[in-house]
C-alpha cells in the first residue's frame, strides 16, 4: 500500500530522478518539479504527505518557496536539501518553518530516515496513514478525507473502514469483519456488518463518482479502486 505522496522540488535532473526511484521503491508516490515556481504551485494545489525542497532553485529560491508555503500551510512537513557550506540557509530555513534539512551530498538511507521521522511527527507515518485512490485516512488523528473533503465517521464506522483499508483488494466475509471490528465475543447478528457498510457508503462512497466498497454476493465485502 502506498505510504504517501512526496513532492520533490529539485532542478538537478539526476538527483531528482534518483530520489524519485528510491522513494517509489520504498512505497511512496513521488512527483518532481524542477523550479521553485512549479514546486510552490504544486504544493499549494495538491495535498502532499511531505515536500523535499532544494534551497538553490531557478526562479524562486527554496527558502522563498518555503516562506510562501507557510503562509497558508503550516502542517505539511518540509525537508530542505542544502549545500554543505550553507549554514545561514539552514538556520533561516528552520526559522521560517522547515522541519529538517539534509546536506548534499547525502546518503539515501539517512534521507529516508529523516523522511520517516518527519512523517511520524506529523502523524502521517506509514503506520498511521492509509490511502486508496482519493481516499485518505489518518489512524492517529482519525481523520478521513475523500477527494480532499472531510468525511465524518462514528468510531465504529472508522474502525470498520480502517480494517477494510488494511486488506485492500481482498474479499472479507462478514464473520471476519465481525471478529476484527466488533470482537470475537460479539453475540449479535452478522447483519450489523451490512448496516454499518451502508452507513459508510452513504457518507464516503455515494457522494462520489467512483465507488470503493464493493459487495461480493454471498461472501462479504471488498475495498478496491
């Protein structure tokens, strides 16, 4: 399952491509923008789990991109990619809202560790962040978004949705769902699963063109694109 969408703002093509390949290998989705202006536009238009931002960029500098981004978005983690001797850039970057910085040339393992740490601090680490298509769920904050619109679920509805998301593409029987979401000692009717699936669909599926929760007749349910 995809761990989250990361924006790479880097004008050195070779570095950007290596970063993209490494991140995708680790299970992230990665998008590259080569100028500060393109990077800022992308960061403001789309929801990213994290931004990797080079300080030295054509057009808008990385620091100016960060400064403008933080006027409207205080939450998306930003890691600066800085030159070895640019101490003032590092200090300024942290002062205006960077979460961390990594000095070039860097070891990819160190950068990946910094990314994981920043996502954990933001409540978007792989252990808490689930996504499928345009659906995003944060287990830590219990936030649910579909196409960037907040979806209000009750605690039981949320637990049911998370269970489905942790088993994407799989057909789950009502008994499996009951045992995991309601507990093995639940003595009620399995019809309760159908009722709660209907509740979730009404809030999270029916308002949208694409349905994510599918009924498998005679067996149970599956969540998939």
